[in-house]
């Protein structure tokens, strides 16, 4: 089953909201461990967003 671009846009928007949460968690972390966890999750979502944009909207390759 193939997803539509509209469905992909909803997922990208949701991923960007979660990424924003992790960015705030990273900025306001009270320990090095918490900051590292938030940073890892923030960066993982960067890859998710870039891959979805590439797959559905001809964005830049996620490998670059």
C-alpha cells in the first residue's frame, strides 16, 4: 500500500513537533546524560524528516 503525499506531510509535521520537543529538552537539560539523550533523539528525527522529504517531495538525498 502506497502512502499519499498528504499522509507523508502529516507524518513530517508530527516528526518536526517531536523534534522541537527534543530540542527544548536538550537546551534545558539538567544533566549531561539527559542532554545526550535529547541530542540523540533530535538528530535521529533529523534523519527521519530528511528521508521522508526525499522519498515524497524530491528533497536532498538523506545520505548527503
